[in-house]
């Protein structure tokens, strides 16, 4: 059995999934409850699906980063769901690195939101918050970009989703950030 398959089977046995090496999350990992990518380059260049999520954390340097391509999906998230990118360059998808997409399906929920706290975290990523087209909107308590150059060049899209607060607290955070309003609820001010 290939090493990455063995590691996936180990991760799948626990309610809390923790990824400690770059090859731990190779391919497609789907796990209920929580995903933590804590080591350098953990969960980079892969597709990760977290069903009924409480927490999706990318805490390692270059974790959840798109060197080529990645997709992070949080489906049917819980109330109080939080997507954290706290490691340096975590959740980053620079133009020269390739594409990176974070999709949060939060219809009918009030979630804690998104925190990009590491230096250059969430840079150049495409982040999509999705409510239900039939009226179950998503309420996001806070979108926080407080790391150095966090969310720089990031595109945020809102589909039947609203937010309470957007904070761009880090030096040069949200510089060049833009918004695609897909549901006529308006776009936040990234200044």
C-alpha cells in the first residue's frame, strides 16, 4: 500500500484529522468535523473536503498553499465554523504558483468566518461563501485579514451570503482585494 494511502486511512480513523507532512494529504481527503494542516507544506496542492466542519485550520508555513493548484471545500458547515490560515504563506495562491480555491458552503448557518492571520496568508486566493439559492443565506460573523499582506490580491465571492465585519488589520492587508457579488447583497469595503 502506498505511504499516502496508509496515512489517509490513519487520518480517517479519527474525528479530528491532523496532517503533519507535505505528502499526508496527497490527493483527496474527506473527513468530518475538523481538519488541521500544521506542518510545513501540509495539505498543499491537493483537494480537501471537510463535511459538517467545525474547523479547517492551515497553521503550518506554506500549508494549504497552491504551488500548482488546490481546492479546499467545507460543506454543510456547522454554526460557529471557522476557516483559519494562520501559517506564513498559508492558503496562498500566487499568480506564478497556480490557482487556489476555497469554497465554504454555509446555507442557513451563522459561521464565525475566515481568519487569514499569517504573513501573506490567503494571498491571491479565490474565496467563495455560498448560501442556498432558495433563500437560506449564510451569515459570516467576521472576515479577518490581519497578517502582513494577508488577503493581498484575493478575490472574495458571496452567493447569498452576508457578513457582519471585515477587518484588514495587517500591514498592506487586503491590498488589491476585490469582490464578486453573486447575489446582490453587496461587497464589503476592503480598506
